[in-house]
C-alpha cells in the first residue's frame, strides 16, 4: 500500500508541473490564477499522502490549514481583480 | 477487501486529477479552462479523500479527512466561481467555434 502512495505522489507532482506550464505561458492574469488555484488543491492531497507515507498525522492538520488559506487567497484576489482595491 | 475498495477510489481520483491538468493545458479559452479545473479537481480530490478514509478506518484521522473533504466540496467551486465572475466583470469574451485559441 505504501508503494501505491509513493506512485500517486509522483503522479501528482507530474500533474503539478503540467499546471505550472499554464502558470508560465498563460495569457493574462486569469489563466494564471486558475492554474495557481489548481496547484493549491493538488498540494492539499500531496500533504495528506506525505502524512500517510511518513506516519505522521500532523500533516493532515497542516493540509486543513492550507485549504483554508487557499480559499481565502482566491477570494481576496478575485475581489482585487473586480474592484481594483481590497476595500 | 476494504483496501481494494480504497485502491479503486484512489485510482479514480488520480484519473480525474490527470484529466483536469490535461484540460487546463489543452482547452482553448479561459472559461473552458475554469470548467476543467473546477470540476475535475473537486471530484478527484473528493474521491482520493474517500479512498484515504476507507484505508484509515474508524479513527480521529478519518474524521479530520471527512471534514477536509466536506470543506473542499464547498470551498473549491466557490473560489473558481469568484474568479470567473471577476473575469467576466473585466470584460473577457467567451471563445466561439472557429476563432483562434487564446
């Protein structure tokens, strides 16, 4: 089962690199923001897998915090894009 | 037996994540990319977390993973919807058939 976790972690890292292509080459701000949001949601799963591989359940708490920070950051950037300021 | 079911769920989630990343590269427009990213990522993440819950069993870690899955099922489409709404307010036109990809 641990080998399956290693393989899925490697596949997730490869998909993160696929998304980073869109971050670098995407035209405009919005494509880059969607790609960064996707990288964030993949990173949550990667943190959970790391917690299972090394046998440390603390990583799941870290992934919960990361999900909250990702959500707040996406909302703040969307508001900034819409209004031009964070007010 | 339960490990096999967990393995099936994890593989389905990985498939959806890879499909979402390929759609993020291949599709021609911002709105279609948001469609691929928002749906495939949410479904893949939920499937993989359900697989981890079945692998873990009835412990506190499973409860935390269930809370994480519920939070992501609410928050990830909301974030993508906010981004698409902001882009629509900035005046980005949708892609029509026959146009150049951008």
